[in-house]
C-alpha cells in the first residue's frame, strides 16, 4: 500500500514538472499574477508598437477617435483602459460601452433569460477587458450604480452622452446609418472611440459602414483615424501569420 502511494506521489510530481516546463518561468509560476493580487494593481497599460502609441496619444488629444485594425491589435483593450483611466481621474463621470448584437456567422436561436442575459454572450469581450482593469468586485459595483453602462447599439438612438467616455466596439458590424447615429450621440466633455476591423464584418457584403465612415472622417479636423496592421498584433505570433494568408 505504501509503495502504491509512493508511486502515485512520484507520478504527480512528474506530471507537475511536465506542466511547469510549458511556461518559460521558474517552477511554481502561474498564468495569474505571481503575488496573487488583482491584476489591475500590478499591470500597467503601455503601447507595444508605434501604432498603439499613436492610438493612445490620439485618445488623449481628440474627442473622437476611430481605431481600425485586424484582430489582436489591442484596439478594444486600449480604448477601455483609457476609459477606466479617465473615470479614475474624474475626467468623466461614466463609461458607456456599446456593441452590435450580431452573430458571427451562425445563429444561436432564442437565448433564455431577460434582456441582460440575452445580450451577455455578445458583450462578453467588454466584460473581460473591464474585469482585467477594475476587478470583479468593483466592476459589479460600477455596473450596479450605472457608472459603467453596457448597451447594444439598438438602444443608443435618441441619447446625448455628456461627460462620458464612449467606446463603440466591433463597429464593422454596424451599417453606415447606425454609425452615423452613434457618432451624433457625442455630447459635451465626452470622448468617443470606435473600434473595428472592416475586413472582418459579419454583415452581408457592402453593408458595413465602418470603412466608408473612416475614409470620410479622415478629412475632418480634430478627429483621429488610427490604422493598425498585422505588425501590431499582440496575440499568439501565429495570429499575424494566419491573417496574412487568410
């Protein structure tokens, strides 16, 4: 019995050693932060490329910014990081995040639950980025008192967003009319950032309005259109390689 227990323990140690060799760190390292603290306290947002730095600078200097680029270039994450920064520095009183509820090439059918539960799968990327910046507990509090509001594009019509940091994510899945409606929501003392990849729209060909809108806004003073490329991708290196051939 003792020998069997010893062999089992040795096997566990061997398996653990194999797992740790997957990470280029010392044994015992975890994908979570080494000291176990909430990531928002130990992770500083900084640009990893000149184009990302241009995006951060544009958000600081302009009230309206359009960020275009392929998946993995940090468009949404950087925009939300700047939104949280503006809120914490009391430069805005609330954050408004909006995303079109468009399925990526497949139908999910009728989703159960109330409106928030139905929209949760579409808004999950925004929740993930917010959780990483402010933590779960504080995010729940900010959502409860509407300091942070997450809403679908369809619920933005007729509103004026004053004293707010507005992020419109996945704007390539909005039509020209929808983007025009969203842009005109911008109010006093507010910043708006549109993010998206015109080459990855889930709408029918010719329906996405992000590309045409960006081309027209480039000619308008005090509006920045920042274009990121495959070189700015910060996900797995294979993502950039795949996007060059797909």
